[in-house]
C-alpha cells in the first residue's frame, strides 16, 4: 500500500483515507496535538506551482503563508531542482570540519556577504533557524569570553518572540506554551515585553509606545547588570507571534540602548530576510545595525533546509583574529546541496527583482487591499509591512483600536475563521484572533486580489457563523 501511495503522488489519484491512516499511525507532527489530529485526519498536500497548492482531493489553494513563511520564490521552480540535482550528482555531501570546504558553500558565503549590509563579511552555516540561534547563544558568549568578560553571558529577548524550537531556541523565544514543557527557559536568558501597540499601547500614540517598549530593555539591562548582558535578540517584525509590526520609534531606540551599554544586537531575520519586508533584510527597513543576523527559511525558499548566522565585523574580528577553536558546528554546516539551492534561489530573487517589486509595487498593493479588509464589520484593525499582513477579528469595533470589544479567547474564533479559509481555498494563519498572511514574493496584483477576495468571502462566512452561534 505504501508503494502504491508513493507512486500515486506523482500521478493523479491519491487514496486520501489510506494516507491519513498511515499518517495517524506513524507520523508525529510538529506543534500538534497528536490525539486530536489522529481523530480529524491530516490534510494531504501533494503539489505546488507558483502561489498555489493542491491537496490530495484535487482542491486548489492560494498559499497565503508561503508554506511556513519560506517559499519566497513560489513553488515549482525547475531551476532550483536542477541546481540541486546537479550538485547531488557532483558532490552530494562533504563536511567542512577538518580543514576542507566545498564550492557551493564558498560561493554562497561570498554571495551573502554581497547582499548583506556592509558590516557583514562572514557566515556560519546551519540547517535551520533554531540551530542558527543556538549558534548565536554560543557565539556571543564566546565573543565576550575571548575578551575576558566571562560574566557577560545573559541574553535578553522578548515575550511572544519566536526563535525556534531547540532547547536554546525555545528559551530565547518568549512562548509561554513552549516554556511550560521541558523546564524552559534555560538559565541566562531573560525576557522583556513585546512592542505590541494593540495589546499594551493604551493612552499612548504609537510613537510614544515604541519608546516606552524599548525602554523596557534598558530597565532589564540595569536589573541584570550591564556587565552581565551579552546581547539582545529580536525579530524586526515578530512573525509567529502574530505579525507584530513595531512602532517606528522602537528599533532606533533599541539600537541606541544597545550602543549605550555595548550590548550585541542580534536580528533574527529568519522570516524578515530575503525580501519579505521589501529589503534584503528587515534591519535595513528599520534602520538598525545588528551585529549578528539569523537567517533560514527564505534563503532557499524552503526547497532544502538551510540556515545560518551572518556575523558582523565587530564579532568576526574577535573570533577570527584571536584564534582558538570555536567548538561548535553541525554535520550539515555548509551542506553543498543546500548551498546550491540557496544560490539559485538568490539568483531568482535578483533576476526577477522581487525585493524591489515587494517594496514598490505589490507590497503597497497588499497594504491597500488589507486596509480595505479593515472595513469589514468583523475586523477591528488591519496592517501590513512589505509582504506580511494581519487583521484582528473583534466582536465590536470601538472608536479607537483600544476600544474594540474582543471575543472571549475560549470561543476559538480565529480557528473557526482559519477553517473557513482552508475550506474555501486560501491559507491564512490564526494567532489567537489575529489572522495573518506572508505570501510568496512572486504573488502578482491579480493574485493579491484573488487572495483578498477569498479572505473577504471567508470573513463573511465567519461573521454568519458567529451570528448563528449568537456570539455577537
Ligand atoms: C521559523 C523561525 C525560526 C526557527 O527556524 P527553524 O528552521 O524552524 O528551526 C527562528 N526564528 C524565527 C524568527 C522564525 O520565524
């Protein structure tokens, strides 16, 4: 049965029930209630082309989430599969541990140094964003150790941040649900509040709130002791936390505080990098100058796993010039096949000028369409930044965003809305009652219309359902 199912994925008909049954019997999914999924049955995705996906029932779906924030150049790019195939034929693997290297890794490191902000000339490769953030934890501590500051080990992050799911990644992250399992965070990682204006900006303008939220960093530094703080880490725009776009005053003030205390600034650009915000890196949009940049996801558009850390000159100078082994790395650091995929992916982004397209054309258009969705009776607030956007479902709109009446969380209105979306052929993610998208960067204006029309239809359906259930 397994053989038949495998063959059928490249043909026409798939036995959905059989796949779901095997899935439930053997496959433990990430971030999943196993029991719940086994009862429902997983949706079986079989094919992608451009911004569209097809499931095993032949249903066509607009992928508003780029897979998981990563398929920046869209599905079905033959030139990436060819680059991968050729590299596998030539040299499928060799390690970079004992004084060896490989051509795709060298070419990619060189290419990344070209497209990254000027202070970045070095890169450390991993296979994921989580591993890259683990690398950050060890690298910033080593940076301070090498200079004799052995106490300077604490890293400050933010509540509701997402920095991955390894022990260090989940500790850096600020997700309560993750910390509750497995005794996290590990020592030496502390958290401050997030710059979420909707949640905490009452009675302040966004700009005033941005300064206030950045001020929490200074308070924490003083509480921990400036001589014990190694680094601050943050996503330019928080992704998994719900597309939280900080006020314009936030990042410049964070930068000023990091500079004042000599603290390293780590920008986790796993989502914001590679054109997502209409710049190669989100830091550039917010005018910040990080010392380290975490990347993954969009670097290969998800075709093959790859991540890493861009290491700025401030850190590289110490690590490279002082010498001594950095006792860290992965079997697949600088994997030639993953690097070949990344090189071709970056070539496509450049060739099709996707970064500029998002900045000047489709990003502003997406903003327009989301602003229009903001008029819907169920939507209390809608915003966007480049190619991420979100809208908040509310029970009743108020005169200001802080006067919106919210739904009781236990009703699960976001998940109901997400269900309508999936059933009607568009993927949006629900983070509580905030509905978010991060479309492939290749999405055209016409496809943005198609996506936002479907979203509107599903908002109507959600509204009807809520009325029927008498939740208004
Ligand atoms: C997805 C993500 C990660 C983790 O990347 P993985 O490849 O899943 O390990 C880290 N940071 C951010 C901001 C992310 O969005």
